[in-house]
C-alpha cells in the first residue's frame, strides 16, 4: 500500500536470499501491482556495506509483529527515520521504545492503517523529511537512548534495591 501511494518510491530489503525465496517475494509484489524494478533486494553482506546502504534510504519501515532491535536503533543513529507499528507484547514494542526515547513517538503507530498513513505522509513531505534527516543523529545522541551514564546509575540503583530487599528478608 505504501509503494502504491508513493509512486516514485522503491523498497530496499536486506538479507533476502537469492533463489526461490527472492523469486517468490518478487512474484508476491507483482501480484499486488508492484513491479520488480521497484524492489532492491540484497542478500547478506559485510557490515561496512550495510552502513553504506543507509545513504540510499529515506525512510525505514520497522517490521511487525516482531519489531527490529539493534537494526532499528542503528537506523536511527544513521539518521534515517523509522516508522513503527507497536504491538502489545515486548517483541512488538522495541521499536516504539526507541522512538519514544528519541522524541520520535509520532512515528510510532498502533494500526496498519496508521502505519501506512504515517509512512506515506513522511514520504510526501520532502522538506520535513530532509530536516528530520539532518537533525536525527544529534537528536538520538542527546536522547536517553544513548545516555550510558544515566542508564548505568539507574541500573546500579535497581541492583542495590534488589540486594537490600534480599538482605532484609529473614532467612
């Protein structure tokens, strides 16, 4: 639906193995009216090539129902906004937590229709998308997502609380 709504868009997918799996994926998109020319499908490659791929990406679409973890975080760090569909379980809320921590909660959605609308809206406002790209890395750097000192202090406090509670428990 996103590709149909943004006619000049392309979909780049990584770690799609060559052969039958890739052929079936191309066929599924063709059946939905999306020609193979609008799909950039790649297998696995070294991390240096992975990071260079971000230069080709305007918007990342977090997968669902299991959202991305490290990849979603790295995508934000590389300055690429991510649209997320937040579910009810932990595995469906990791992307949402990253967006919340970085002040990008407006890119988190709760339904497939909202997910599509958010991605299309972001793709349709090139000046706003460009501004977001320009500011995203500094926004992530200033967020709790990368604040290791505060995280560590909070984790230490939690450990101390658990230890004190254990020590206070009669044996």
